[in-house]
């Protein structure tokens, strides 16, 4: 697994700098505005989908007490947050997610 790098100055982003990326991110080194690539956004969506499916199946298939279920849901959310920096890649331009 690798951390994302700035496509302009090749600076490697620190893990915590990529934890919360909304629409764009300013490179701390060259101050360029960077956007997550459509591919990395798709991967994030896929990760979210897998985790949500997992959490819902656990709820449907197992008869857990609410406390344990809450614990599993929280754990799943943490996995998403921790995994995002490794699947994020940046590009200089904002590209549409789907081509027409
Ligand atoms: Zn940079």
C-alpha cells in the first residue's frame, strides 16, 4: 500500500493529511489544488458499499444484541476511514466521474 503523491511536486502526502478529503485538497508544499481521481473515488464508493453490505448482513443474519451491533458498525466505519488514504490518488484537474 502506498500513500498518494502530489502530481505537481511529487510530495508524498502524510497519512493524516488524506484522512479527510472532501472535494479537493491543497498540496501543503506547492499550494496546488488537487482533486481525487475518478478511479480513486470509485474505489472509495466500492469500499463503502462492501462495508455497508457487510454491516447490514450481520444485522440480518445474526441475532446480535444492540450493543455488539453498534460495536461492529463503529468498527466498520473506522475501517473505511483508515482505508481511504491508501486508495486515494490525486490529479491536477477535476475530471467528471463518468464520461459521457
Ligand atoms: Zn505539490
